[in-house]
């Protein structure tokens, strides 16, 4: 087809005018799928992403549409879609070229074609394939401390900073992540950096966090329009919707401090509502990662346990909710009692990268990349003067040395890890005389025999004379902490039931009214029958503490465990419910 110069000039005018006026309309072509400049598409398990291009041409007489794919400026692909007008004046087209997830720029030029002639309709540049991550929460999720690193392969949906840095419905541009508003956050950007540098995969992080917001603020969901950008919940959902990812690798939730500051106690109930909203609105999320709140230690004259309760609930979300994992920032350097330094946030980003790397990037580095979590606590002597805490299998725990700081009275204050373990919620009287770590176990020697039924780790409120550098009655505790060999802190836990060790032959009377295990002895299949629907964590370990089975259960009455391949011997089946109560039974495997 031959065009005169006059027609070409007129057509170019229409192209420019319509592109600006209608967005997805270019001349007489209406696109319903078309990449934007800088857009990222979610890669699949084959490290490829499909880039759909489709629409309708409203002028008859064209034979087909085509798209030419360029990689770093060189042509690498071609797709075409034959037009079938079927007697109408318009026809539809659809093309699905694929690109590889790599640090390379792809461009797509779309043509309308007839015989030997073609007309370039539009070209989109710097399109990539990679991974999506979402962050939500409050100040330690927003982490608005800017560094000096940037990459065009680290992207977000936001807008370029301007003189009015507030969240608006217009924050839906594809732009580099480093200097955008809303910012992806210091640790979110460091996560992107590690993925790019160590895996060679572009990323998009979308951060919808706001400092100081309670969980109730995130529950203000417009039921008629959940993605309403004028609500806190909808502003993030709206931006994620603009990106339209076919898979979101992780959704990070970093929250809880505000409830601790305000002594709000209904966090579990409100989180449950929020999670149900997420499951409804974020269907492409593969896994939610809940970060335990770090230590917010308020004036010790108000010994309110809400801090420990919220931290423990955040720890237990892994066992209470589907598609959920957990992590704790406790023992991350740079923490000042409320927030982190830039270096601290960046270290958190590196730790989270190592944590997600095995599941997302198939890394074989599994050694102590997860935070140690308590499995069970038990008296191990008849006098009840020793307690053994068993943590996740494979953890190599490190018992930290004492540290000395300047107390509020100006005098040296020695802080000892043993003093951060509390019996029956008593954070005033220190009842542990010494402690040590052996593999995945912590052995606590008590000052005297005890009848305590609960044990906690890390304070809920400010210990006496703890430094208060801000003068705002917020204690600063920089350790010592229980960590693993890679420096990851153990989860704080609150009021975990201390078992009388099954080795001593004691089982509580209410065991049978709660559940039954049969057959016992068992050869192949162990049946667990709860008297009422049970929610919690079911764990089975042997005499040495090796865990053979661990799973979170939700509203379960019957559950079967295949044990046929296990060695013969004595095993202990424990169930920790949503309130931290633990019951245990013995079984014999033949």
C-alpha cells in the first residue's frame, strides 16, 4: 500500500493526538493489552514471561498485525496475527511473544500490515521479565532512608518524587525503584539489589506502607471497590492492580509496633480479618511472609505484656494461616529501639534475600538461613530445676556472652542472656542461673526447683535501669540475644507451655479429653483424632529431639501421619494450640 506524503503527515498527527488523548487507542487501533515502557512481567518456572498484545483495528482492508521483538536493540523475535473481518469493518488481533527473565532490555514494535506494506503503530521500550514482591505495614516496612544505589532493573509502580510527597491515586507509573514516591524502602531496595546482583533477575517491589498506622487502619476496605486508591488498603491494591502481575513471589507484612505503643490487645482478631481480605484480593500471591515486630520496650513502671503477646502471635502466624511463613528482625544490627539505621535496614534486606532464596531461586544454601523458632519446652529433671528448649531442626544456636552498657543511673549495667527467659510471665524475678546452647537446644539451669507452667523469651516492657537514649521512656536493648551461627535472632516467644518431659512418664489428665492417637504402637499410619476441631502446630520428635514431622493445622478433627519409614522407637507427639498451650503424648513406632 502506498501512502502520499500528505496522508502520512495526517496519519502521524492522528497517532500522536490519539495516543495522548485515549491512552490505549492509537489511530484506529484500540489496544486492550499492550506493554508500557519500563513494564515488568512476571516470569514463569521456565524463566520466561509472556507479553500479551491484543486489540481491535477499526479500519478494514488490513491483512494482519505483527510485532517485532528486540533485545538490547537487536531483532530477536516476530509474531503475527491474521485479521478476520468476517464482513465487518473491524477485526481483532492477539499476539503473545515471550521474553527471558534477564538483565536485558526488550522492545516491542507493533505493525499493521497489508500485502508488502506495513505501518508502525507503536513501540514500547525497556520491557523486562522478573519477579514481583509486595510490602505492607508501618514505618519499618516503609523504611524511608535513601541510599545511593539504583538500577533500571529494580522497578516499582509509583511516581517520580516531586514537591508534594504524599500518596495519591496517580502513583501508578513504571519507574526505577530507588528514587520514587512511594519509596520501596531501604530493605526492599536492598532485597532487589541482591536479587539482581546474585540471581540476574529484574524485580518490581510495590510498597504500600505508612508509618504509625494501626492494623485497624488497614481494615478500612471499600467493600464496593476494594482497590479504591483513596483508602489505605485500596491504595496498595490499586497499584498492584495496575501492574497486574500473574504471580507475586512474596507479600511481606511488617507491623505491630503501634499496637504495642498504644497497648491495643485485639491484634490477632484484626489480623485474621486482614488476612481474609488478602486472600480475597491478592490471589496471585504465592506466600505471605510475616515479620515479627522487634522489641518495643516501654516504661517498666507499666508492666503490660501486650508486646510479648503481639510478637508471639506474629511468630505463630506461620502455623495458623495457609501460604504463610515468618521471619524475625530481632538481633539485626542498627536497631535503636524503634527503627533501624540505613545499614541496619540494608542488612535486614540481605537476610531476607538469603531467607527467600531457596524457595524462589532454588538456592542450595539452606544452612541456618531461617530464624530459630521454639518447638517445645520441657523439664528434664524430676526436681524441675532444668528446662530444655528445643528449636527448629538443623539450627546451630549460639549463646551470647554478657554485655555491659551504661544504665539510666549512669553506672555500668551488665546484661545477661539468661535473664531474658521468664517463668510464668514474671519479668521481675530472674529465676535462671545459667544457660547454654547445644545444637538446636538451649539448656536452662534454674536457681531453684520450680512449678512454673509457662516460659517466655525477651521482655515485654522495659527492664529496670535499661538505657533510654531518647528520654521518651523507650528502652534500648541491643542484646545479648540468642542467635544461630549466621547471626539470625531466635523468635521471641511468650508463655509457651513447659511440658513435664514424657521421658519422665508424666502425661497430663486432660490429654485424653483433647485428643486420641492410635494405633499405639504404630507401624504405618498414625491417626490423630481431636475431640473438637483443633488449630495449632502438630510436631513429632524422637528422644534426641530430632523432629520427624511438623505441620500447622487449622480447624482439623482428624489427621493422619505416615510413619512407615521412621526408625523403630519412642516418639513424642506435641500439639501447640493458638494460645501457646502444648499437650504431649508418647507413641511407639514398631
